[in-house]
C-alpha cells in the first residue's frame, strides 16, 4: 500500500491503551495510517485498526506479530503508556521521506 504509517501498539493494559490510541489521529494529521494493536484482551472495533488477540509472550513477540500484519512502508512502535503530541507522527513521516534508510525516533518528554 505504501505512503502511510503502520503504528504497532502492543498492550496488556485494558485501562490504558485507549488514551494512547486516541492520540494517534492528531499525531498523524493528514498522513494515512493504520494501527496494529496486539492485546491479550478484546477485540474492540476501532477505526483504521487491526486487532490481534494473543496470549502474553512479551513486547518483542507482540511487535513481531504486528509487523507481519503491517502494510505500510514505515513502522512506528508505540506503547500504551505514552501519548503522542499533535503532528508528531506526521513530522517523523516527512523526515523519513527526506532521509531514506535512516532510523528515526521521537524525543520522549516526561510530563
């Protein structure tokens, strides 16, 4: 599909993931995206989301399973304890287009 971001969101916290999920759309702005959510609970119907129910095998396994479902050229690994600022993923996306082959990472700012 290309020219979009696949956001990988592993979670084991039913009480937290929704806050993280709700920050994604504004973080992407006009950039197309999909969310691959891996959890040991659910599923819930969420827009642009593939929900994978899987027993807990650790975050690396959840990221691997989600990456197999991803259809975009760019992957962003997210977590259920974080919140994205408006435009954050759009900014990373445009930097990635200008810097092919580089691994980019956002800056974490504690609140």
